[in-house]
């Protein structure tokens, strides 16, 4: 833990596992961490996703005050 930020090893999950979490009522926040050009060039957006610059992900998530008990699911291309 550094400056109030808890760091955990990243874990990959499938879309089916994400769907299971959502159906179980888990608190899940989807983070769009694509680099700016990829984000701007794509018309595809995950519904409800929070835009987080990949080079400042930890700082941005901390500054947003996201729930500490939520699953943070990030995606990029």
C-alpha cells in the first residue's frame, strides 16, 4: 500500500466470467484503458465504462475515489 493505494497482481478474466460477476450482483466497474489514439479511432465503447488514461491509471482511479470493494475490470485493444 502506497499513498492509500492498494496494489494487487492483475488477473485476466473472460467475458463469460465478467458476465457471471454482473449476474451475481457484484460491484463491477469497467475501465477503458486504451491509449488515446486507439480510443479516439474506435466507435466501440463499453457501456458505462470509465475512461482512464493507461499511463496514469493508478493515480486516476485513486483520484476518482472509486469504491474499494468493487471489481475494477480494465480493457484495452
